[in-house]
C-alpha cells in the first residue's frame, strides 16, 4: 500500500487507476480510512473515467465516503457529469444534493434536474416540470423559459414553438439566450424548407445583435 501511495503522488497519465489500486490494496489490509479516501478521490474528481464505477463500488462496500463536505463534492461531481453529457448520472447526483438543499440553491438544482430531463429526451415530463418551475420559482426565468420553448420544438409543436420564441425574445431581448433562440428558430425554418422565414430571422439577428 505504501508503494501505491507513493505512486499516486507522481504525475501519471491515468492517476485514477493508481488510486483505485490503492483503494483495493488498503481494503485488503483493512485500512478503511485509506481505502475510502482513495476511492473518494476517483469518485469525485474523475467521474467520467471508467474507474469511477469501481470507486463507487468500493465506497459502497465501505459504507460511503464519510466526508464533511460531501454535498459540495457531490455537486462538483454532478457538474462534471453534466458538462460531459452524462445526463442520467448527473441527474442522480443533482437529485442527491437537492434532497438536502434549501432556498435559492434548491431552486437552482430543480432547474438542473429539469435540464437533465430535457437532454434525456423526456420532453413531456420536462415541459410539465419547467412550466411549474416558471410559475413558482422566484426571480426571472430566462433559462427555464428557454428550455421550455425548446421542448415545444422537440415535440414537433411548430406553431406553438414559433409563438413561444417571439414571446421569449420580447421578454428577454437583452439576454444572450434571445440570440440563441433566434438562431435556433432560423435553423428550424431551414429544416422546414422555409428559406424566406429563415432569412427574415437571420436579418433580425444581424440587425439586433
């Protein structure tokens, strides 16, 4: 185990593999603290790696990571998974953190969960949840309403989608998401072989942004 500990201190191409090996060796020696620390390192810092599943299994055998800032670490892990488009795994981590969150943090996590549902192509569920979010969450809802209108496009509700984009741009015209929404609307028109409307939207983008 000491040799493996020394190995983890070196600059390696795949340090997560060394930490998993250290965790396994520490388990055999019944050094649960060392094993838990090694597995937690991989679980939280390299959640996109193949070794992450081994680390999660190791932590499960040992009763969990048992660290003071577990929620902060789990949230950081969820963000990495989300950025890596591992939306099912990210959703699971966001859900875990949300169960103990409150106030603005809980609202922010609620929105992350709904975005995960959208990217997982659970469009009806995402639309229903986003609608409730917009109705009840405090403050402006540009991000939520942006994803809400995209659920309409994803469900082939064209007329509603076009109307929703117009309303969104009117409400959030200064937001970068307004330009994004218009670009996506133009693309939608192109895919519908409606070059005239696409050209109108592009002209509006050039004139405004």
